[in-house]
């Protein structure tokens, strides 16, 4: 059986750093050459970073990317490199806008030249990915490449997902192996789904698949790497480690030659060496579920901070789990000595809360400061009373101690951030952002919100996991099951039930009847759904954060702020008459795996 020596360059994502990316790619090409690699596969848009979004609308950006690709082609040796970048393409339709004259491409380079280019055919327009708005689709899904005496197909990320797309056309045309640059973002359970997809594509077409993925954080997206090689029988041959830059080469066994009927381009005619002792490195083991989530949070926060020039962090430190876990994450990312926790006790603060905040800081080894709010609140009350005049009687919340304390806390943290260049971390979690319990001008304020996609029940599981974090959160904080009732008023269900409702409604689109059919109380369901809808404006004002679920707030879920459908539902939602038992739900139910 013949083998093709294929290398995977699992490189970090660096959007816009074309020259830095080119240097990293060039070093990987040299490494592949030194190991007698036949083909090097790099992630999708390895040269420009991903997603490029509207950077492709700048002609200078496109020109720089094309010049860098030409320079890498001149550097290429005997190893064929599948280099993904953006390229200009002629308009395919008369009504295409000027912006859509750029394609996501795989440029095949070898021995100092470009040997051809494949353009991504299927462009996603869901979640954080909106390629169809600015990119032109490729028009030749069946293109195949002769590399010595081997015939290869190339498919880019979304091209793999249709079930009857480029991989199928290329296999029918004679491809013996599929080379796939990818930019596949992380969410919980994604690795299993990705491996299943790769296995199905390989098995369905009877050819092995090489799947090269990015690693690193880009704004609210995290790429976990976990690149793959799958055999023609669908069995996993190699898995790269998660969340780290990595490169490896694998001698991939190939099926027999097939009749070539597809559009064929020749890269070179040098025969592939016959390797009787195939090289197969050991695969990385999958990570524990919670360790995987924690590493995603670390990578997303680290890369956002580093690439935006932050080396230190500041956050409001209370005695609750949200602030404690944010502090533990910051200590892991920046180092304990580069994190400042600020306790800001107000009139409503109990003495034990301040003691808990102090204990968290001591346990994690981070800096700690106390700024009492009483003097500031007294002075602002005098100023507001004079300024508001008659308005005070009609808008009492302006002078209410809770909202005023929240505004002051945000101002104090912003002042520290501005003075010392700290990244201000918001401590809000997904559950409370969902229902409007994350105070708009306090715990949802900051430059980055690492936990904004983490359900409340998940926070407790992370805090209790022995392999998560280099410090420990005091047991008293972990055993404290705080609620959002004080902020919102009314009766809210336990967090486990609340997380179930939020997940089913936000992620899966379940309605009232769907949720009631699961045994949930109709009054509770209606109340929570109204709160989620009403909190849309506040959520839009919250900072970015790490996405760990299949559907996060933000680009994954784009609801209109002004929305009469929710008003209609509120008006028409007569309470359901059926008597439904209220279930006992634990964290396992609240965190049902992503579909």
C-alpha cells in the first residue's frame, strides 16, 4: 500500500498580521521540508487569520495578502504546501458587488511557484460566520491535483459539511486523499461532532481525510486545534492536541488509484517515495470536559488581552462565585501578581461578603484593594438631589442605593483601568445576562467578559473541579448558592431549572409549549422568557467574551431590540391551564450536550 507523508501545521489565529503569519508559515514550510514531507496542509486563511470579516473590503489588505502568498510560493521547495489565503477573483454574476470579488482560497505552491488555486465553494452565513456577505463562492468543486503519482482533492471547511459537495465530486473524479484547511471554532461537544463528520466524509467517499485547524482566540471565538487525520475506512489515525500550536507529520495509507475524470491540475511529476515503515505519531487524548472548557476560557481571554495590548487585569471582587471564578481565570491568564481585585462595600454589603472577597484574593494570591462606597454615595446623593429636583419624586431609582452603588463601582474600576492600563474584566455569566440580572452598569461592564457564555450551574462545577485553575476558591464561596432575586424581585426558579429554560429557548429555539411539555411550570416559563426578551437592550451593551456554547449571545443570536413579537406574546399569553408537575432538575439537565 502506498503512503503520502502529510504534515499538519496547527497554527495560531492572528487576524490581520499578514507578515507575522507569513513568517510562521515559512518556518513551518522549512520544518516540513526537513522531514521529507510530501504535502503540508495549513488552516483556513492561515495567511490572513480568520475570520477576516470586512478587512477584505480594503484593497490594500487584499494586495498585501496576495504579495505575501507570492513570496511564500517563491520560498517553497519540494514539499507541496496547501496555503489558504484570500485571492481576487473575477465577478461570476453581473449583480455581484465590488466587495464580492475576493474568495477564500487554497493556493497550491511547490518549487518556487504557484501551481494553481482552489476557491472555497460553500460559504457559511450562520453564527459568527458571514462569509457569503463579502466573499465570492468558488465554481469548480470537482477540481483535483496530481502530486507525483498521487491524486488529491482539496476542500475548505464548510465544503465538508453538505453531504454532496466538493469532497464527493473530487472522490468521483479520482481523488485518493482529501486535504482540508479549516477554521473550526470551539464549543462544548464540538470535538466529538467534528470527528464524527470527518469519519463520515472519509468513509462515504472511501478516501482518507487530513483536517488542519486553527488554534487560539479571536475576539469572542476560540479555535481549539484538535486537527485530525482519518483513514479511508473512517477510523481515526491521528488527533493533534487541543489549544496549543502544534505540527506533526503522518504517513497516510492511500486507496488504489481510481480513474481520473475530474478537472486535473498537475503540481509536480516527482513520484512519491515508497515508505515501507510508515510514520504514525501517537494521538493526543481528549481532555476532560471541564478542563476543556477552562482551557477555552484561558485561551480566549489570553489572546484577547495579549493582542489588544493588556498585561494586567482589574475586576470587582465580591464574595460570589462569578467574581471568584473570574479572578481565578485572570490569575491563570495574567499571573496572580498582575491581577487586582477591588472590593467596593456599600450600604447593602454584609461584613461576611467583604471577608469572603478578601479570602478569595488571599487564596489566589492576587492583589486586593478596598474602596468603601459610603463617602462617594453621600456626595453623589447630595449632588443628584440638587440636580434632579422634581424628577426625584417620579424616578426614585436614580437615588436608590443599589443602582447608584453599581454605577459607582463601574466608575471606580474604569478609573483603575484607565490609570494603570489594566483590562477591566466583567464578571457576568450567561444565566444572569439572559434574564437581565447582570447589572447593566456594574458586573456587565468592562472590556471583556470571560464568563458571559457560561451558565451559572457550570460555574459551580468549574470552581469545584480539582484540575481547573492553579488556585482554589474558598469552600464558603462555592457552597454559597446566591440568587438574582434581590436584583430583579419576584420569584425565580433554582439556577438548574433556570439554565434549562435559558438553554432550550436561546440555543434550541423551544417555545412555551415545548418547555411546558418537558414538565416545567408554565408560569415560571412565561416569566423567564419575558425576562430574556426584555434584556436584549442590556445585553447589546455588554462586552465581548469567550464563546463556549453552540449559540452564544452576540453574533450567534441576532435578535432585534425593538421587537413586537415579544409584545404580542406577552399580550396573548394566557396562562396555560394544564396542571404540569414541576421537575427536580440538577446541573446535568441544565447542561444537556449541544446537538
